[in-house]
């Protein structure tokens, strides 16, 4: 008997076919069918779907859907799309994704640590000037979010000699990392951080967590890296802190609106580095193996993988 799995995404047809080509050989006796090819009868038979930012109305047509396997780590849009249902959401938890993110965190931390933006500006102005180099152990890095991505990033930074602290919603214990939690812990980590790295999921509690009040707690001339979600930072407040020289530089890979509109003021500032959401793309090969493993376990034993807790958003 062949089992039926729906593939629901906002990919182009070419991208969708690339994913199907990667996943399908790993799922024997399973038919993975793009949503637009499903008949009305097939839609009633679908219990599991592979998704990437699916359309809310399309998911609603899968009336017997029990759970979805997301191809992304972030699931805030998926939570909204399934808010009126009991569908279980399984997010992408891929060690390869953690490794990729840790690499990006290290690269852009060194970019700020070694004052690359300053030297880039000097080059534009044809200015030859050397600046003192601070040792890594004297550069205090603060990570907001100590999930899989945060832990991998903290470990990579420690291996390269940085002083690392971390903050999470609940108490954490990570070897070599000073860990904080809760409201008081957030104030404490911000006070001591030279480079702040945001890896938090977007939830009701983290939306605009970084605003004029919290950003002002950072020491003067601190820098910021946001590799999580744009809405965690209030953009106007960030601009204020940069324009008033409280913050030295911001590396931004995520934004409220993507692609970033050409009229956005971020483009004009030399103390902002803009990246087009490239910090940790999903690895198709490793992600496909995880998707196949989760679906095969479900079909064999009926076990839905560890799902997102809706009350906390991850």
C-alpha cells in the first residue's frame, strides 16, 4: 500500500521539483504529491504534509491533516496559518543547520571584532590608518537564544577564544558560557555585552524585544548581529541608537519586510551591513534525510515527532 503525503509550499515549480527529487527516493511506498496535483478525494486522505510557508487556505482543504513537517527552523508563519486547528507542527531541527549558523556567527563576529566596517570606510576615503587590536578574550559576546543554534554558535565562539554569555527564557547550563534567563538576566547580559547576537525565535514575548530601552542598556559602541527574525528588533529604535552613536554597527540578515525595500533608510547607513537572509539556509540533502526519517517513523509506529509547543511558539 502506498501512503500519501502532500507537499505544500510557496516555492516555484522548479524549486518544488528539486525538493521532491531529493526526498522521494528516501520514502519507499510513499507518494509525495504537490498540493496543486491533489484531487479532492486525495485531499481527504492526507494526514501528513511537508510544508514551506504554505498557504493557509490550502492547508484548510486537507481536512484530515494531523501534522506537518516544516522545511524551515522558523515556524511563526506556520503557527499563524494553523492557529484555528489542532495540527501538530514539526520544525526543522538539523545539525547541519546549526553548524552553518555557527559558522556564520563566527564569521560576522570576527568582521565586527576586527573592525572590518571601519577599514572598509577608510578604503572608500583613501585613508591609511591602523587601529589597536583587542584580544578575543577581552571581547564579550552575548547570545540571545540558547536553543540548538545558540548552543552551537556559543561553542564555536568559545573555541575561537571569545568570552561568551547567553540568555534564554528558562535557565540553561552550557559549559564555558555564563548563562542568564528572565527579565533581570536580560538586563545583566546586555550591560556586559560588546557584540550582541540575536538567535531567538519570533514569539509574542520576543517581538520587538530589542527596542530603544533595551538597546540603550548595551555599552556605548556595542554592536549587534541579528540572524533570527526582523520583528525582534524595532527598526526605528535601532536607527535611533545607531544615528545617536550609542551603537557602533549592526549586521542584519533579517528584516520586517523581505526583500528589503530599496527606499528603506538602512541602505544609506555605513554603520549597517545588510545581508539577504543568507546566514543559515536549509541544506536540502541533510534536511531531506530528516524529513524522510520522521515520516517513515510515523508511518511505521504512528509516532508524531516532537512538535512545536503553541503556547511558547517553538
